[in-house]
């Protein structure tokens, strides 16, 4: 059964069938080969999405779209520019910092790419940066959207591996800050070397003026994250609060969201949420079948025999996830692999929260690596260039994130220090 499922899934990928449909067809083939009743598919697909924490996904997606439409993202850009935009290379650093702040509410890297990229990619091009560099920078910076909490992939990992989402969120700050800091240092040095960005400070607001203008926008992550960690509401409830706040600020305070804009944001959010939920449903059925077939136990025993130490296990898993992330959508990969790998990681003494950050950061790299990097497609759409043009500038960014991944993997305190301080 497992062989038939894997062959069907890989055949679907080769034929360019969508990831969700390929996984679903593979699961149906597995049911047929096992002579099981087809009602299992309906039951398990429903069970996969019938989980309260998953309600956060459509709300966070809608919050991100409302932030883009309501002028919140534009004001966050001006605020970030007032902080770092005055140095050479300040505009690329603004891109990274804005994505970091925006990610603290949206939870989605694709939403971050469109919302921030629509403002900063044209600004970077206007200041003399190559279009391909601007697109590569935006795609990489937006990856912070799935690492800085709240994060949709972290929610999916928590649901799939039965790990506290609150602990995952607070553990995500260390890796997120590390990656954003490393990217800011890299782009600053790179711009110094290339001689780019000497006039990046032109037209930027002063710090106090930008802060005053962005005050309502900056309160959004404070309210959301403060509410979660203050015990006022759960991460799922926080997503609804984010939508309400973005709606009030965009419609009543900034007055940039019209009724037609609201309808368009709702329609866009429904489509994005439906895609993710369809992937979750199909991947949930697939994971149920391979678990019943004993695949997780078999993989666990094989890994124990081949990889004799936790360090080797983490290295092997990172290598495998990096390749998998290139071809399989992040959400689907997490839902299928988390129930398999998390128990094995615990056997090797790896904290499941730490392993969740390793897994999400690694698979997030798939969003900026060809051939199926969704952030790349989004950034190329905004910049209006073909994918092949940004590869040259993308490689160094991938290298920076890979270096950060190694640090996150082998320095667990980076992820667990804050978690242990708060929860233990």
C-alpha cells in the first residue's frame, strides 16, 4: 500500500498535478489497494481539518490582507525606514525589518511578500537596485512570515505533532531574530561591497514623525502578541482579534478600506484559506494511512540503526527536509512528516518544540528555492520578471539562512531559552 501511494504521489508531481491533488489521489489509491471502505477518506479528511487551532489560519490570512489594503503595511515600511534607512544599504535593511514586523501579525510569508513587496520592490528599483536583487531580497525576507510568531506553519506543526502552539510561538522569536539580524548584516555588507544604496536615506521621515504616523499599526503586534503571552486570549482567538483590529484601523482610523476593498480582501482570503485547508485535508488522510501502515515506526527504527547520535540524526533530517522542501508545499510537508519525525526526534532526546522550529525553518527554505518556491513566484509577480533572473542574487541569501539553520539546529537554547523562562 505504501509503495503504491508513494509512486502515485511522485507521478503526480512529475506530471505537474497540484500537491494537494497528488497527495489525495495517492491516499485514494492506498485505500483501494488495501480494500478499505472509501468512507474512510471522508472521515479522515474531515478529522484533519476539524481542529480548533486551524481556525487561526483564515483569520491570520484575512488580517494580512486587511493590513495591506488598509495602509498598515505602508506605515510599517516608513517606520522601519526611519530606523535603518539612513545608512548605505538602508533600504534593503528596511525590507528585512518591515517583514519582521509584518510577520508578527500576518503569519504568512506569501501575504508578507505581496503586502511589503508591493511597496518596497518599486522603491528599491527606484533607488538603483537591480530588479532581480529586489525580488530575491523580498522573497527571502518574507520567509520571516512563517518563523516569527504567530506563524501558520507553526500552528500546523503543533496540531500535527500535538505540541503546545503557545510554546512554539514563543520559541520562534530566537530563530526569527537570528535570521532577520543575519540578513540585515549581510545586505549591509553586500551593499557596501557593491556600492549600492548611497542615497537610501532620501525622502525618509524622522523617527518621531514615522512613529507617530505608524502608532496604530505598531500597536497591532503589541496587542496580538501581548494578548497571547499575557494569557488574555489563545493564539486562535488572537487571529480573530487581529482581523478586528486591522478592520477598525483600516476603515475607521486610516479610512483606506472601502466596502469594495473589504469584499476583495474577503474573497482573496477565502481562496487562500481554501487552498491551505484542501492541502491539510488531503495530507491528513495520507498521514493517517501511512501511520496505520506502520511507516513511522519503520522509519524510526531505520534512523536509529543508521544514525547513531542526535547530531547525526539532525544533520540527516535537515538534509532530507531541505530537498523535500524544494518539491512539496510547506504546509503539506509539515502535516505529513511531523507525525512521523517528531516521535523519532524525541527518541533521540530532541525537544519537540526545538524540532518544530528546525522543521519549519528548513521547510520555509523551500519557499525561496526552485522549482516550487511560492515566495519566488509571488516576488517575481510583483517585480514582473521571470524566475530565472533572480537565481544569481538568491543563492547568497539561501546560504545565509542555511547558516542560521545550522545554528538553530545545534544551539537549542536559542529556541528553548525564552520558552523555558516563560513556561518552566
